[in-house]
């Protein structure tokens, strides 16, 4: 792995693929964590005496869209990086070329939204080649898009001998390797969310690595129904019942312990204001649906989490967006934080899991919070990400 720490960027122009796809409301960036995550890489290049050309997408525009222009996040990028950032009016046009050519050591240039050009997502070779002419070397620090074979994430790398993993990308790769290859045992995977179908590739890939799997959230009801339980009106993938039984049998064969909830907080309607009742998860009345892991479930999970030395958390164990059904996910998060404080390595990834740790203020109490939803999931499925393989070939 060629990382930025193994190179001196003095008098070099580095074109850096960052992930500045941040949420914006009323002209303001509401979460700047992705910009902040790129700061270490940018600071290293600048402190060496190099210059940075930053490129990113923002949203999913179909051609030019002023609401998704990099001008909307320009001031926040300057604030986070604590320095002036030159803004280009285009990506590969005259303004970008002129500003890149005149960029001095220590300066930063931010290109316009890459996805204003469909050639970006098409992985167009000509577009990638034009981007490459702006700089001397290439750095990919955008894990969130590393699973896409786009022009700026994959194709561009072929035009550089000097191409590197940025600091963030390096951390992401090493964190996943720590879980999947070198994690201290016992290794625990906490899998939540609504559907088994979206987690089957992950389960199949981690089953040979982990010692325990906690299954919570909506997907747990398919397992409970497969075991003969009555789940009321809870979410269930009936077509996955046989698959659930196969997963349970395969885990038993490999001596992997699967932990399912024992009780659940239920309601008659999907609403934060609905009246709640607790039921044994195997015996939920027909007119109730499960909304959160119950007190007994979390207590049973406690020992598993605190005894684990390596923890992967992907998916909430309840409808945490509703305050009245967030307790299970919050308490499980607190257990992961406690285990981390006791020396365990914990990796949190996937959009809902990341949203949960941020909501409950736990992002600094776990070992690592992944910045890439789809990219992390594909890594956990055992896939080789094109943006990463492009840096090693």
C-alpha cells in the first residue's frame, strides 16, 4: 500500500479525490465530517510544500445544477481547512486548467462538481485523462466512492506512476482488515436493519471470521418466524425464511453463536407517539409490530459485547429515528463504547449505524466510524473495490 506518508510532495501538484458529498440545508453544510476527514491528507501535502487540486461530487445532478455547485460548500471547506481555497468554475475547462497551471506551493484549488459531467460516472477515459493533466501525482482519499469505477476514482489512476492512498482511505482499509483478518478474538458482528436479504453476502463472508453474531432490528423477525415464533404484524421477508434457517444451521456447524432478541418493544402503528407494550419476541399479538429491542434482550447482549475484543457494528436494533423506540440502539451503542474503553477494537459502518452513533454522541467513543456506506458493505462482502485496486496495479 503506497500511502502519502511515504512521499515528499514538495513542489508537486497533487490531484486529490475527496468525498465532499455533504448534506446542505438552506445554503449551510449541516454535517462537515467528510470535509474534516480529508484534512489530514490535505495538511500533509501542503506542509510538504506541495499544492492540492481537490475534486469531488456533490449530490446526483443531471448536468449543471447551481444548487449542487461547489460554491455552496466553498466557505465551509475554507473554514474547516483554515485556509483560503481557490474555486474553479469548471472541472476540465479553461478556468480549471489556468488555475491549476498557476497554482503555487501551499495553495489549494477546488474543482467544480465532477458529476456535472456524465463522463465522470461513465468512467470515461478521455475525461479521466484530461483530469490527470492538471497534476503531477494522484491521491485517492474518498472511501465512500471507492466501490465505483468512476473516472476520478479509478480510471484516472492509470495515468500516474505516483498514486497514493490518502490518510482516510488508508484508515478505512486497515480498519476493515482488522475486523476481517487480524482482529483479536472473540470477534463479534452486530447486524441490524430491516432486511436479511441485504445482509446475506456479509453474513456469508464473515461467518468464517467471527465468533458471535448479534442479529437485531427488523431482520430478526424473519429468523424468529423461521423458528416458529409468532411475530404479529412485524416486518418479515417470508421468502427468506429458508435462508434464515440455512444461516442458523451454517453458524452452528462453524461454532458461531448467533444471538437473537428475546423480547421486543411493540406498537400497533408505526409512529413515535404510539402506545407501547413489551412482548416475548416469539409471541407478539397479531395487531402489534416490533419496534425496538427490549430490556431483557439488551441485558443478554451485554455480556457478549463486553467480552468481545473486536466488534463490527452494522445496523440499528430498532427504529432509532423515533425517540420512543431508540433506547435499544442507544444502549447497545453504549455497550460498544464501554467495550472499546476496555480495550476492544470497534468499527461502525453503514448509513443507519453511523447516523445512530452521531445521534447518541458516540462517534468519539468507538475505534472507527466508516465514512463509506456502500463501499464498506462491499468490502465486508469480500469484494475488491475498483478505486482501491486502481492504486495497487
